[in-house]
C-alpha cells in the first residue's frame, strides 16, 4: 500500500534523477531508505503519519548537526545539512503559528479535564497527534506546562 507522501517522494526522486540533481536525489533516497527501514523494523506499511514522523526525526537530526558543525567551524558541512533540511521541510505540513498552537493546547487541556502538573501526560497524549509535523513537541510541552501551572 502506498501513501500520498510516499508517492510524492518517489515522483520527486524520479524528477531528481532526470534533472541529474545528485544532492537532491541523495537526500530523497536517504529519506526513502529511512522510511523503508522503519517499515521493516516495525513490520508495518508506512502511512502518512509514519512518513511524517520519519521526516520530523530526520529534520531534527539535521538541525542538531547544523548547530554542531557551525560550532566546530565546519561551514561546508553545515551548508550541506541546511540544504537537506530545506528539502525535508518541503514535505512537512505548514507549521502552526503560536496562536494556533495555543488554541490546540487549550482544547487538549479542556478535553483532558485536568489541571496542574499531574495532567501533563494526558494533555500531551491528546495534543501530540494533533500537532504532529506542525509544531515542535518540546515547545508545545513547555507551553502546556506553563498553562497547567496557571
């Protein structure tokens, strides 16, 4: 079974081959290999949710690498990682604005029906699927903690 996102990646890979764009082709192949590895490891057929999770993870790895390379003065490697990050971001949905994120958090808090730090896990459990690929979970977690604290 194929998904819209996997189909789009395959089409983009073919387009990169035809255009002889080796940097883009390499990044897309690496992404498809990571998706395939997750399918094999978990014995699943990846749907768009799984594909987005893989893309998010790879984007986070790129951001971490960029920071480390720039700290070490390796701007050549940082530029390569930035190019791959830009490619990965084209497959992620439009990020939520701060206001949209706060609305989603308040809705999850209301749905969880709890208050205080003990409701944190339940709220994040409701919130994570809603913001997947559209907001930084660490930022969301900090906002939830802040709102639950009062």
